[in-house]
């Protein structure tokens, strides 16, 4: 599976952005997809995750109420709607997919989100 993210950029605090992730390849075996982020000097952290069959979602406390993960298309396409962005949301955002019985992890190349004051 290959994952390609898009939609990052430079925005002002309070603005919105929508990130997109498109998977190709063995998308039929995707169990869940999610978004992670990594800020300079910090560990990669989960932002939002969606289980495909149930549609269940979970979010980091820091983004609850501001970010929404969703899919409105074929399996393997997922979005992250980010509203009321804060400077602390600045990071490289990575799309992630969990596949198969072993929940093998696949990662996209990342997209930069920079929020200015």
C-alpha cells in the first residue's frame, strides 16, 4: 500500500485546513487509517484515527472539537479537517494505514502544516 498526503501549508492561527490521504494498492485489507504528527524535537503522536468497518474514531485530547477525521469515498481515502488551528498544531502530518490480520503499518511521506500567529 502506498499513501499520498496533500493539503498542508502555511496558515494563520484560527484558520482551517483540510488534509487528504489517498491509499493505493491493497486497499481492501485496510482495517484503520489515521493521522499522526511530529513537531521538531518531539515524538510522533496520534492525532486522529478511524476504524474502517465500524467507523469509530478517536482523537488526541489536544484536537478534540477542532479536528475531524472522515472518509466520503472509496476505502483508502481519508481526510483530516482541521479548524481553529493553533500555533502548537505546527508539525509534519503523516497519514497511516493499518492492514491485514497483523495490522501492519504503512506511512505516507508527510505534509507540513505551519500555523503562524
